[in-house]
């Protein structure tokens, strides 16, 4: 586990506090805000070996929760001042964009993984558990990964038994879209954007006038492969693999999400390590990087077609966007589709805090999950 801490101000005044929790597939990020001011942000990066002992994502609940609770105690945080615990949304039922108070139905669906197992499921669970121990706090989630704005034509897969569903990095894609729109003095709702979130999972969304009308299912085997997900696999060969008798259902699903992609090829989910391997002369690592860039470029091209070629900007975000050489490879494929902007990392913590503050100030409608 590696630690990355950003300090801003000490906790000392009587203003309301917001605890922000953003679990990712390979990290746990959390922050404490004093209303609109960040007091600290902390990122714990979990190695493949560290999380390999947990059969399901939800089995990591206590491990990740305790890290957050310990940090709050270490900093002697006045817990009575926490008014909201805001978690990253998980794989609940498909819902519209917005902020939701965590309720019993949501807890049930997050625990059972109604749409699958993903680290973001822990956001609402941990937020709820911590809020229960606090005297003045409520738990919320914002723009979960199942935000669904797909146009009807995008739902057809090719067989009625399998419908395409919307599972992507909604929170970060929406936040980055609005940041970009503000930077060009336009409204997000007036733009056509292609946004590629490049992290432990990869999602490429077509944003048409404020709606994500098409996007690859970044969890269940669609689109480009990522550090730990297989992306789209040839369906006939996958069917043969499933019925070969060599693997259980759980093992095949782990190949698709968790032990696919770069982990399967190279044994690591760290893109930094993969890049170092390539730089040291590892030809296989170099080929994997080239293939990853190639598949992302293909997906961006597909989304340009969805937008009828009318693309105001292509935006790269997520942790992999820090690797300039990698982004340069993709740019070679897609630069003719539209202007390119890069926002490395993600703005999810800030977006969660912003929405949480709106909620406790009564400036945003709090939606009910059912």
C-alpha cells in the first residue's frame, strides 16, 4: 500500500465538515472538507497482492472503512461537525443523474451487487456505516456508475437476451465535462464531447448536449481493455472458454473484471510499472501498451460516429492520462476528430464535496432510491 497525502488547512473552526469517500479498484481516496474548503485529501493505493485475498469487492468493506476511521481519529477530528458523508455511487439499479440519500434499499442492492461487484459499491456502504456513528451526519451518493442516459438505439446488442447497459465513470466524466465547458465559456448542455476515462477501468462516452447517449460498459466486458479488465472479448471464443470445463463461473468473471487486461498479460495492475517494463526493453509490455492505446483510439472513433462527426472536444482523464507518451499514441489516431484536452487524474472528490454541500444547504433536490 502506498500513501499520497495532500494537506491544506488544519481542522479548527466551527464550520460544517463533509467526509468524502471514493473507493476505486486499486485505491481508496478520501478527503475532509470544511464546507467548500479542502482540509486534506488522502490516497491509499492497494497492490494486487494486498487485495487478492478478498473473494468479493464487498469483502474489502471493513479493511477500507477502518483506514478512514483511523485517519479521522489520528487527526483528532471533531466528528460532531460532520454534516454529510458522501460516497462514490456504486452498481445500484440504473438511475438518473443526481444526488441520493443512502437508504435501506440502496444498502441491500450494494451488498448483493444487483448489477455486479465493483469498488464503487463500497462508497455508499462505508458512507452509511460511518454516518450511523455520527450525531449529525447523513450519507449520500452522487452520480453513480450506473447513471443511464443511453439513447434507445444504443441499448440493442444484437440479441434480445442481452441488452447493452450503462456502467461507466459517470461522476468523473460529468465533472470533467462541466469543467471543460466552463473553460471555453459554454454550457455542458450545448456541447458534443467524447470523454475517455482511463483508469483501473476504461470508459469512453459520447456526450450529446448534456446526456451520455452511448458509452461502453466499463465493467462487464465491453470496450478497450484496461489495467485489470478484459474489455470486449470475441464472443465465440469466450463461449468456448466458459464451457471448456477449465474454469468456474466466478473464475471467468474475474478474467473479465479484476484479473483481465494488463494483469492477465503482465501480472500487474500498475500502469506505471508496465511503462517502466517497456522502458527497460520488455517487448511484451511495449506491445500491451500499444494495444491499449489502439483499442482506446478505436473506441473514440466509434463515439465520433455516434455524434455524427460533430465533436466539440475529445477529453482524456483518469490516472493513465498522466502518462504523456501513452496519450500521444492515442492522439495520433484521433486528433482529426476534434480538439483534444487532457485532465489527468479525476475531479471526483471535489465533485462529491460540491454536491454534498449543495445537499446540506438545501440547494439541490435530494433524490430517493427505490
